[in-house]
């Protein structure tokens, strides 16, 4: 059984440093880092020199393979494929390559792999998760860790309704192996958002694999 971490929206790679310093770190875990934002690449390269087994895929998680417009972020040095995100953007757009996550799972993951997903893709989680349920791609995932961004979208009511429905489906599918918390590996921000939890997020969600 392979043990795999799929980091969707890796940003600067902070979660990998948190992973390596956690109580449940396993150097044998294969890590795929999906991050299309070029400003993050130098930081990710530096992290990859410290944490083994990371493969950087320079594409944005999406529902289709191709090229899409990327709304460049400001405060968090990130960005989004969603045009209706209303927070933390510069107003600039660039083109990035995208990857059909369901198709990638079908082509690269086996059903007996143990796979944890950290999903932090700035609003695109809605359509990606919906397609994963529709196509059956959820069968490849063992543990799911999602950050939703409904409070940062223009139509908050619609986002909140979709989010509530997705959370019900995720909890029904994964039970205790599903988490809706701050994903990025920033202990200070994690502690601020969740003062009752260990500042290292991976200590709160457990090891990859049984």
C-alpha cells in the first residue's frame, strides 16, 4: 500500500514543513504539490530541499485540463480561478495551466493506496468536489482536509448553501476522516483560528495510513 499526500493549493509549502515537524511524520509518504502560482515556486523549491518525496505539479486544480485565467492574489501571494472571489485580489489576471483532478486521480491513484488530500484552492473547491462525487473519484481518497472559502465569495448565500450540502456529503463519505479547518502550515494563524488545537495541524488529523 502506497501512502500519498495530495496537496491541492500548496502555496509556499508551509504545510510540508508542518508535516515534517509533526508527531505523525512519515518520510515514506509520497507528496504531490499542486501549485500554479509562480511567485510561490522559489519557496516551494526551498521546502523541497528539506522535505523528501515532493513532486511539484505547476498546475491549478480544476475540473478540466487546459489553460484558464488566474486572478492574482495580493495579501496571501496566491490566486484563484474563480472570478467571483471578492477578497485579497490585485485585479490582475494571468494564464495558468489547469488539471482535471478527477482524471488525474483515475490515471495516477490505485484504490488500495492510502491517500490524504489537503484542499485549499480559493473557491474552486466547490466545483471540484461536486465533480469528484459525480464521477466517483472520491473512492480514491482515504482522508479529506478542506478549507472552504464561501465567506470570500460575492454570492455568499449561494456559496454557503453549496458548502453546507458538500459538508454533509463529505461527512457521510469520510466520517471522522474528514476535516474542515485552516489548511496552511502557519502555526501562528492556525493557533489564532483554533486556539484549542495543537498549533501543528497534522497533529490534529493524524497519520497517513493505518
